[in-house]
C-alpha cells in the first residue's frame, strides 16, 4: 500500500467512525468544465438576488485558491432524511426536511473539526479546512468527481444507495491521497419527474435551475416581497422546498438518519395553522432556537406564511 493509499484508508475509516454515510476523494485542481457553465448561469441571472454566487469566481472553481497548497478534496455525505415527516395533523405549513432539527452548519462543522484533529493525530501535520455550504466550493461537482453520485436533472447530487436527502461537506487538505474514480454515468435516464413536479418551473433544462424561481430561493434568499405571479404555486412551503426530491425515484432508497440533533422538537410538531399565522417573537425564538429557519428571521417567516395563507 502506497502512502497515498494508506491516507485514503485512514480518511475513509475516520469518515465512517464519525457517522458520514459516504466518503469520496478527488485530486484538487481547477474545474475546467464547470467554468463556462457557471459563467452562463450567472449571465442569465439565474442566481436572482444571490449576488454572493458571483463573487470569488476563481476560488469557486479552484480549491487551491481557498487552501494554499491544497492537493486533495475529500467529499462527505451526511444523511438527514427524517423518520417522520412534518407537518403533523395540526397544520399544512411545510418546512424542508433539512430544517426540522438543529442547523446542519453547526452539526457538521463540529464533525469536520474533529475529523481534522483525528487526521493530524494519525498522519501528522496537515494544513486544511472543512467546508459545509459556507464558502465558494462547488460541492456537488466535487462529490461527483469523487465518485459519490451524479448530478440529477434537478441539479442535486444523486446517490444510488441513498437518493439525495443528505448534506455535502468537504475537507480541502494539503495531503496526497489516492483519489477515487469519478462517476460519469447519468442514472436519471429519460425520467423527468422532478421537472414535471416543480410548480414554479424552476428547472429550465437538464441540471439547470433558474434559482430566482425556486421555492427555496423565494422563501429564504429573497428579501423583498414574493412576486404575486407565484401565488397559488408554493404548495404551502414556508421554508425551503422538497418537491423535486420527494418525487425522485432514487429517494425510495432513503433511510431515516441516526443524528439526534436533526430531530424536530415537540414545539415545532405541535404548531397549528393558527400558531403559524400568529407566531410571535417569543415563540419563534423558542421553536427555532438552533434551527436553520432563523436565517429568514421572524419577519421573513411571517411574510412567507402570510403569502401562503392570505387570499
């Protein structure tokens, strides 16, 4: 076993020990094929008000500009598929499944920090950083290069064993590690379930999303009023949206996660439709204390619920 192969073995063993479902490895470098795609997507203003997606264009395509001396991108999959779906019988207001429990940034960042500590203890001095949806890293593309799945028509990474209800995160490190084989086959075939199901027609082409029409964007990223053209199209999603994932045939393989921090609290389960409409600052802070829903702030959540429930 070469040193690079030994490093790969240590990394994959550590990933499993920390609860990651899958771990893939790719050689760090410039994502040449992605550059023109990203440029065209931005030129079409598919990023809407997400101006930050146009920032750090070079860093977004080249991890060696994020971590000096980077040699390897380790891609990690962490399941969040819930055992029970919300809403309960008290309400029809919906949250994306990833937002049921504690904010994933905190949960996975803790694991990435521990991951690096373990690698340094077992291998030696390693320079690197962990990333979880918090920096200009093209997560899905790196996961595909690491052999963890392919990009579906809804642009999400799909995995044959687990579907798509999972978080992606990365370790970008200056360590030589034996890479995995990229997955080049598209297993979506002629299926168009996600395209057909999207009520706002946000999937404009195979793997291309008009972010400005996506319900997740409208309920989280958009700071202004939700355009009236989407009235009656939101299907009661108040934070995020799972429609394109719920209809994906590959998600029949999803299994409930084993992460206690992702479980919804009882207060969230018990919110009635009236509670949602009349939510107060006190209730918001209590129910969503450590939740990703705090991104919208109370005003944003009330805007979304009002849009869904008003005539």
